[in-house]
C-alpha cells in the first residue's frame, strides 16, 4: 500500500473540516514536485494532468507561398478595383466572402504560375493599401506646397523622400500606386478615411466570418437590400428608356443617311442632266457656226460669180462704136480685169 505524506501541505490546504467526506487527493492539485517517492517502493505516483485555462485557436498549418511579383501586385489592385460588393445579397458580407470573390476574379483573369488564396491576397492587399495610402498622404502634402517650377515627377520624388524620412523605409509599391491613382473607388476611400489615417488603419480580419466593413478594401457602408433592388429596378427602367432613345437615334441616323444618299443620287442625276444640256448647247453652237460659215461661203461665191459676170460683159464689149473717151475708159477697165486675172493665177500657182 502506498502512503502519501500530506503533513507538509496541510498549512496550505486548510483545516480537514472544510472537506469532511473527501480525501485529500480528490480535493487538491498537488504543487510541484508533481510526484512523491515512498522509501519502500521505487515507483512514482503521477499527479492529475493540468488543463489550460486559456482557449487556444486551432489553425491549419500553411506553408508560405512565393513572393508576389510586380505583375501580381498590379493584378491584385485591378481585382480590388473591379470587384465590388453586391448589395442585393445583403447589407453586409463577410470578409471571407469578399476575398473569395476577389480571389476568383484574380485567378480567372490572370494566368500566373501559382494561384493565390483569399487569405494570401487579403494579407498582401493589407500591406499594399497601408503603404500606398501613406504615400498618397505624403503626395498630397507635397502637392499642397504648390512649389513653383516643380514638375509632377519632381513632386513624386519629394513624396518618396518624405515617405522614407517619416515612415522609415522606402515606398515599395509605386507600381500599385500607378494603378490605383485617379480611380473612383480608391480616391473615394482615401477621401473618406484620410490618407494618413487610412495608411495606419488595420486591415479587416477575415477570420471567424465577421462582417466586412469599409476597411482597406471598401468605399463606404453599402446601401440596404430594398434600396439596392429599387435602384436596380430603376436602372433597368432607365436602361429600357435609354435603349428606346438609342433605337430612336439609330433610326434618325439611318433616315438621315438614306436622305443623304438620295440627295447625293439627285445631285448626280442633276449633274448628268446639266452636262447633257451643256453638250447639246455646244453642239448647237457648232452647227450654227458651221451654217454661218456655209452661208458666208455661198455669199462669197455669189459675189465672185457676179464679179466674173460683170468682168465678162466688159471684156466682151464692142468698143468700135464708142467715143474716144468711152473707148479709153472701157479699155482701161479691160486692162485692170486682165491684170487681176494674172495676179489671181500667180497666187494660185504659188499656193
């Protein structure tokens, strides 16, 4: 039989009257050392196992994936900008659901060697958004200085130096800033939270299915379900009206095009008629000129015939019965006629 020595412990355990029906081994947890060895037996007596009072959270062990490349960072920023929350599903959605949608968009639209999990993307986005928001604050601070003579590149360089001096490390996400800058979703979140405070804000926890509010991945509190349905119905109605307007404009454009084609056809036909009329007018003018030339030729021939007839009469006159003066006159005319004939013959021979 094993004998337990409790006398050293009794000052700590109190009076035995406080535990009348129980043994000492059932009432107390023995302090260290946890076992006692009886001199008669060389066997240890184990103490009851202790239970931790803290509740531990079991997590599946996961190996760390490869580092993100510049292209993967840009793809993550693009997924963040393109994936929005669906208010029809509910006024809130868990971070797990949200990042599952981002991961789906990321992996479906980018064919990288290693697909990324929602938790990996959420962690990476936390780092990107935090430092990028800080840099936006430094850039805004530099812009507010309004230093004359400095270009946009100079202000960016000043913001990088300011980030390095105040944060204590270089800004490593310039490639992400170039994707996020001047986008509505990112600018609205920066304006809502403030660049510096947004950079210092912790990313939402994606564990335990907690509701995902507007942290580093959202703009603001979403609208309610009913309002979202009404908005979508209104958008559908507006879309129908817009479609009707578009069809009307298309029909008007088609009618205008047909009218332009018809006017072009009429203009072409009118031009052809004008050209035909001009050709007819020119032909008529040529005919009139030819007729006038013919009439002129006939008149010249008639005059020539009359002249020849006149000359022939003078040459055939009998001058014996004429007076000396008359005879001399007609002899002169005959000589002139002969001279003209000679000159005419010489000209014809020369030609």
